[in-house]
């Protein structure tokens, strides 16, 4: 009987010790921040540019942008294998900021905007220091994104008699890239700490589908009278056309894939809880 009691006590003590060891390494984080453009480029598919053309002179302006610009919020769980090495899995959401352009052609005006939203999964390796109050750290990992790109186009003729508004959404496919960050935590207590981080995202996204979600002419909805080919597009790596075969109006048209930049560099602040 005494032996059984000792065995039970040993198992119970071992369980407590194991739980304590594992709980020391597990943590959760929540943060928010803003990303500025990095690895920006000219986006040709939507003709994102500024120009002004009249009867005498013409002015053109190249517009470089990244769809990774915007607000982000993230939640993450991590585990420190020891005081210096750990792994982290984060899930973040990007609420992209609009890039606006304007084209003026002899009195007619076209205003364009381009923005994005993206859900991102970020597995990372964490390298940390074990100081008493302030603990610097660095992390490096992959970033996997599922998102959409929104395009808006508003056109008004020089006479003001014609006004066209269109909106298009691109989605489908998975974005893959790299994420790196450096930061520091400030321990408020044994369990709770504040942290700030500078992070960098190197990411591009090639959507596989596009759909026209709005098309108005002088306030009249044109979508009901448009064919599937006019409203939808499939982005592919290659396609073939045949002059002897008419295009089907009941199927999406095909166009070559475009890679859209989502690179960013930004700062986040947040709260970390150690379990």
C-alpha cells in the first residue's frame, strides 16, 4: 500500500514538474501596427500612373507602390525551447491603404484606386536574450497569405455627360514570402510584458481570378447585361487563341498572371503573456 502511495506521489510530482517546465516556455502575443511600402514597383495591369494631357502639353508621373501598405493586427502563440531559441506561429490580417492616381485627358478625368486585404500565417524561429527587464529578440520565418485586391475606376467625360464607375476584385491563389523582425520586450511581471518590433515583409501575390463587382454608366447598373467574359477573368501562365474559333461569351476570359508587390517595413506594439 505504501509503495502504491509512493508511486502515485512520484507520478504526481513528475506531472507537476513537467507541466511547470512546459508552461515556462509557452506564451501568447497580440499586437497591432502599420506597414510602409518596401520593394515597391509600378503596377501595369491597372495602369496605376498619373498623367495630365491637354492640347498644348503632356505630363506623366510614374507611381510606385506596394499593396502591403496598411494597418495590421496579429495574434500569435510561441514556445521557447530554452532561454534563447524558440518557435512562433502568428496569424495576422492586413487592412491595406489605398493608392490613388489621377489621369486627365483634355478635360476628361479618371480617378483610380488600388488596395488589398490579406490574411497571413507566419511560422517563425525566434532568437532571444534572457535579461531581467528588457529582452531583445530577432525572428525569421515564412509568410503565407490569402487575400484579395480591390480596384476602383471613376471616369467623367470632359462634357460631364458620361460618367462610368467600375469596381473589380482579384483573388484566388496563395502568396508566399519571407518575414523578419527585431524587437524588444519589457517585463512588467513574471507573466506579462510589453513589446515593440520592427518587421519586414518580402512578399508578392499572383491572383488566379478576377471579377467585376460593379459597373455603372450614368448611374445605371450594366452588370445584368454583361457577359461572363466581360465580367470575369482567369489568370494563367499561358494560353492560346485561335482566329478561327470565336471566344465563348459564357466563360471567363484568360489573361497572363501578374505578380503584385506586397513588401512592407513597419512597426508594431503589443502585449505578451507567458503561461
